[in-house]
C-alpha cells in the first residue's frame, strides 16, 4: 500500500472503493446517477423493517444532492455507521430438527481471496473473488440462478450490488444498473434484493455480513419484516477488504 496506493491519497473504504468503480462506470458508459436507484429502492425495503435506521422515502435527486463524500460517492451511497451485533447457531440438519425454530439449511458455500490491495485487482470492472466464491457456492448447492428467490449482497457502498449481480451471474456485465432501475430488485420484483434495507438504510456496524446472513435466515423461516412470499432459496453474498475477499452462502428452507 505504501508504494502503490498511499502516495496517491486514498485512505480507507470511502476512497479506496472509488478506484474500481470509476473504471466500471467509464467502461459501461454509466454515470454516478446510475447507482442512485440502489439506495432509493433499498430505502423502500427499509421502510418495512421496524429496526431499520432510516425509513423515510428518498429519490434519485435526494441521493445525488446529498453531501459528496469521495467522488463519485455521495453520502446516501455510503453505508451507515451504527452499533450492533449478531449471532447464528450452526448445527447438523438432524440435530436442528429437535429445535423449536424452523431450521434453515446451508446448501452450499464458496470463498475466494483475490488481493489485499484494491490497486492490484485483476480487472476493475469486476471482482474475481466474487466470481469464484459465487460459482463455488452455486456448484456445491447444485442450483441455478433461476432457483434463487431472494438475494442479499453486502452493500457497503451503492456500487456493490451492481458488481454482485453481474459477478454472481444474474445479469451480464454492465446490465446491473438497468436491472435495478427497472425495479427487478424492488418490492414485488422478480429478484428481491437486500430486503432488510441493507447497509445503506438498515444498519452497518463495521462487519455487515452477519446481518445479510440473518436476513437470509429470516426470509427462509418466513419471519422477515418484508417477507418474500413463497421464497425457498436465498443467497447471501459478502465482501471483505474492499474487493479483496468474498464469501457466498446458499440457504434453503427445504433439505434438498
């Protein structure tokens, strides 16, 4: 970092994450405004979550006119800073049958580490770690994209759901912004995404991955505040170290 990053000024997530996203926007002919619907639609989900930090509706103009943090991120494109904690109990499927709560099954998982430095990513237009972890998770679970009813993508900043949708293979490169803008991930959409409001509106205690996992579990149990009707398979996708690492888990409420 001292040789390839720090001399140029970026320090920490708000500035380091801008390095790949500026290339991504340029490559696909997009503007910062194309990231705004990520925040506005997740606020719609947050409005249905009693525990969400922010519930008031916001518009694309609200997102674009909020304080500039680090180009191209405005304040409403950045995750919250909150306190919080979470836990999950993992046991065998056989043992889980004895518990009073409806069990949720882990069908598959994948992990990948690409680089500890954003500047050393293979290609700023996508995350290799995302692609590898997602492919492994889908393969071990034995599912296809058409099987997925619900999706959680760690959203430290508004661009991460764009990368996630593309690198996990739900849409082609450059198509995620339009996919979200067309309300495919919104309430009533064909691929509900970040249904707790995400790090942008629900909460973010510094390690948000736990809350993405918990929302997948709640959705599979049928107890989520913004429950997706009939959902049987949920994918939770996390990111660490500003694209350095990734983990993907496939959940189901049926033991397949």
